[in-house]
């Protein structure tokens, strides 16, 4: 934003957008760099929320009338508006194209191959939009009404910047429900791919775009998998909540003696087996269809042990009110994992729950260790990969956290 407020005051006077006024003092967080406006921060006398349409472009203004920037609104959502541009630019194909080019520049500096998260919502200046790149296929998700409204412009911008073969909209995230948006999966360019190949390191994986989790792949753990690989040679590895085998197959390819992948989904287990074949490690990998807690209970009874156990579950704490129950689940799964660890074993423990802080996750690990009369040494702290950059002013952009731990007798 300009250092001279009058520049935005003039833009406000000439803007064709309706104005969303904030209550007195509620502009501080936005001026500090955040992009969200909550419904209880809006001055509904000056700008009644029911006068806006979901996804409608707006000017977001402080209570004194000074414009903060342009964004979009959804009167039906708790986060009722999101700031997109502080210079009052129209939110159109030109702006989206510029933001895509800026996002692409970072990913091309980070990665040699065209496999990465291209757009990570607020961190890339496109709140409510996610785009994962699988070479010439792009898989996008719009989780807000504002991005839903811009879908054609986003398609045009993606085509201009990357010239993809296909664009798939995987709009089945539960976050869309909070914006009162429906669930759908559609192909807006080219043909819907039944399967895709994704490359990570030297390994290739088959994924299911339309029926798989999220966009079909979890790029956010790539750096953490890379960190583990030098430690797996000759080790017995257990990969819990394995999905399509990213951790386990890569460990086997890096020289693990034997890998056991466990997932409750029959389709995920089939894909683990297929990906093991693709990477010529089937002779050193087994895939088991079973709930992770049940598997660990059975393994403990059978006195089975592994040198490395990877615990990468889905979010146990989806809402703030679920924290107590979710934190207990993280303690239970980590404690059970430590019970099947060989002496001086390594534990990889991760949480993708935003409401489960890094310190709370470590407390859960430590509580499980103390109950077993063991001690934990943290070798490395884990976070989401660099194609999921943290926006310094928006704590919510950091959701993935974890630890690489050495577990020893007390």
C-alpha cells in the first residue's frame, strides 16, 4: 500500500466496487499484513452484509473511509472477506496472471522438474486458490466464493502462463462447505486424466486425480521425505497412513532393508503396490490394508519391531473445539508407534492440523514417551515444503509441523 493514504482515497472515490466498511480499529490486522476480514469486524450499519453477493468484488475500507485495498466478499461465511490487492487493482485475469508469474518464478528457482504446488492461496496473493502442477496437467481447488467466481479468468491465466494439456478443478474440499459452495470435480481444459504420473526425486508414482485425496498428491511433505532418505539404508521401515506410498516407496528405493506400508483404504494399498512395481522395489515392500491403531496393536502382540516408524496421519484436530480429543489421538498414535520401535529407533511424527501447535505435538510425543519410560531426542523439526511458503503476517499459512526423533530408553 502507498505511504500516502490519499492515493487510495482517490481510488476509493473512483472505484465501481461496493465498499465494505470495517468497525473502528478493526483495520489493524489487515494493515499489519493479514488478508482476512471476519464478519464481526464489519460495520454493518455502514455496509450491511446482506447487500453483497457471494464472491462479489469489493473495496475494503477502514471505518474512517480510507481504503485498505480491493478484495472479495461472502456474506455467508465467518471469514466474510479477503483482501487481494492493496493498490486497488481490479481482480481480473491481468492480476491473476501477474500473481501466477510471481508464484512460478519461485517454484522454478526451487525445483528442476515441473512437479510442485504452484499456488498456495494467501501466501501467493490468491486467497482461496490452490494449484498443483503435474508437468502439463494442473489440478486446482477453489475454496472460496471469490475464487469460484473467477474460475474462467483463472483458467485463461493458467493457459497463458503454462499452456497446460489439462486443467482439473478438484472442488471437493470440506472448506467449500463453510462458503456454502457445492462439491464437484470437473475438467475445464483437455480430457480428465484417469491417472497421472508424478515424479519426486528419482521415483515415479501413479496417482488418482479425481478420486484421490486432496489433489492426488502431498507435495507438502517432500522436503521432509528428502531429509529422512539418508537415514534409511539397511533399516526396517514402517509407513503408517501411507496413502499411495510416497514415504515408503522412496525409503525402499533409498536402500531400506524392508518397508511396511499401512493404510485403511483398499484403493490406497493397491496404489502402493503399483508404485512399488513402478520403482522396482516390490521385493522389499509390503502394503497392508488396516487401520493404523489396529495394525500397531497387532504388531505389538506379535512382537514386531521396525528401525524407523513414520506417523503421518490426516488431521486429528479439524476444529479448535476438537483440540482435546485430537491431542489425545496424537499422543496415542505416537505412543503406540514407539512401542514397535527397535532400540535406538527413529520416529517421524507429523501433524497437518493447524490447531495442533508445534509445541502441543511435541508435548503429545513426550507424554507418550514418558508413559513408556523412554526419552526422545529431537533431531530435526519438520515443516511444509518450500512450495507451501509461510506468509509472515498470516499464522494460518503454517499448518504442517513435525519432528524427526530418536527414541531411547530413559
